């Protein structure tokens, strides 16, 4: 156990932010013998537990399951009604523990981490003030996450729009909902609220999920349209108004109007650094804090930024990956042991650069990892791409009648390894980890031939992709 904290500082490490990322930084540092405190101003467990990952996926799951049942003879006939909205919302609430953090606070205590509740400000090197009381530490880790970006549209802020928090914690379903933004959150919430009975209009400046392969947005736009969602690509509001009765009117640039009961803004997120006192330290900005691969803020030897706040990969699982590396890197430095900071070492988040997996829990699902074809070409790689119709796989046909989906690999021809993979279709999320392993492990295409997929599963698409790749010479 480190004794330095008790002699010269209050703690070895103070983690600001008690979400999933902050918990992991603290836990991994504590396991290496450090004395650690977490400062949290809201609920222990953070955004993912109460307003993002868990409640949003709970809202989506019932609709996805109902549609899956309707794609199969036998179950199609057994489904005679619509979703029980109250039951869906109640199930959602169970995943948030009723927006109470007693259980997670108990876990923090059981892990040997001290919990300090309040708003933290970094006032100097190793100095953190929490609601007027000063604490000191040998290192400080910021894990404050991100906040929604509100675009500068006339009247939007005054109209009191929903953010993702309001959407995922909604007690009732609006009859009409405008979703502003065609990214992950906007697309998922469009599917969720449509399945719960709302008439949804999606306004997206560009193609849905425009950072993915082009066919992804096309597939999702078709699927949303089939569900009765009004998808408008290239539509931009010039003015938003909410009247005294609560009715929202969006005026588009072409002069047309759309009315709804609520408007959800899902146009991206920015690092949550306001109020942390970073400007006084010569740090800050809304693009994320520049860090090395151990999450040490560049220009410091004591401050770390982990998860969304560093702007590298705004995904909970990627933030937790960074947190595992950072927690042990901090401990190694403070304990005077070797820091394994070579690429793919124990104390670095190398995968942030080459192998970030992410899933959109839409219907169809979108699962991708690594580089798209466009990004690979921008990076100057000599690539070959191969695509395959997932609907022609035996395992897919068993999952659903008229299964529709697509798979794509991006191959670095010079090294003979996969650098990107994208899957679109029902239940494709479980295909993603195999692609992630292939990319992280730089498994040669020749070796992948010997990874035999089980029959009849959707994973057989791997064999078909390799066959197609070989047939192309």
C-alpha cells in the first residue's frame, strides 16, 4: 500500500467524475495499492447508467424484439397487439434503479475508494476544491464525460428542447416528435419512439450515420421510412418556436413548417470541461484535452483525462478501456515501477487509433470497427474492399424471412490484414468482436481462412467474404 498520500497529500489519486470511466480509473489504481477518491456531483454511475447506454437500449429492445417476431411465420401470427408502452418505460426505469445510485455508491465503498459528493474545481497542481473544501493528491484524473452540443438555430434554446437525457428518462411518449440530427443517438431514438407510437420526423443535414460506409445510412433511412418515420435528409431548421400550449414549430430553410409536441436535439456532444478551472491552468477548450496514450494530459506530469473528456473516442466501452490503462499507468508512475507505454503495452490505449468498435442498436443493427474505405484511402493505404449480401447467408435466413443486410471488409493489401469491417442487419452486433480481434491482432488473411465459422450462423459471412476477396485476385 502506498504511504505517500498519508504523509504529504490527502490521496494518491483524485478522480473527478464517478461514471463508468471514473469508476474504472479508480478501481484499477486502487488494485495497485493507491489511495483513491472519486468526486461526483450527480449520480455515481454517470451518464451511461442513467441517461444513455442502458436506458436507451432498454427503450429500443422491445421494439426490435417485436419486429423480429413479425419476421417469422408462426410468431408473426402469435403477435396480435402493439407494444405495452407503460411496461417498456417501467422496464427502462429498472435499468436506472429509479435514478438512484445507492447500489453503485456501495460498490465504490466496497472497492476501497472514498466517495466525495460535490462539484470539483482543479485549483492547482494536485489541488482539487470540492464545494469550498480543498483536497490534495499526487495525481488527478478527469473523467467528466461530455455534454450535448446545441446548434445555433434561432429560437432553439428558448424552445427548451429535449436532449438525450430527457428522451431516455421520458415518463410519457409524445404523439409527435422531431429528432434533430442523424447520428447514433438521433437514429436510435427515432427507432425507439416510433416503436412506442410517436410520429417521428428526422431532420438530418447529411446522410444518416454519415461517418460510416455510405450503404449504412441508406439502409437505415429505408428501415425508418418503412416504420413510418419521416426522414428528411438535407433538411435544416432556420427557426424553432414553442407556443404557450407547448406546441413546437420548426420552420425549415425552404419555408415549410413541421409541428410536434417535442423536439429532441441529437447533434453531437462536446467534452464536459466547463467549471473545472482548467482555463486558470492554461488548459481547456471544447475539442478535448490532448493526451498521450496513457491518458496523461500533454504538458503536465500529474493530470490525466480519460473517456469522452479527452475527445478521442466518445464511447463508454472505449472510455473504460482507456480507464483500465490509465489507472494502472498512474499507479506504475506513483509506485516507481515501469510504465509499459510501447504500442499495445499494458498501460496504453493503442486501439483508439486503429480499432474502435461501435454498435448502433437500430433495426437493422449497425456494427463497425476500424477504418471505412474513405478513411483508409485518406490514410494513404493500398486497400482492397469486399462486400457481401448478408441475406444470402443460411444463418441469416433462419433469423428472419427476407433478411436484409450487408457486410464489408477493408483490407490493407501491403500487409494482408483487415483494417476495417462494417456489418448491417438484424443481430449483427455479435459479429463485431471477431472483426475487432482480427484487426487488433493483425491476423493475416491467409490465417483467417483457418478460422472456420459454425454452420448455420450469420458468422458464415466471414467465409463468403474471404471467398469473394480471393476470387477478386
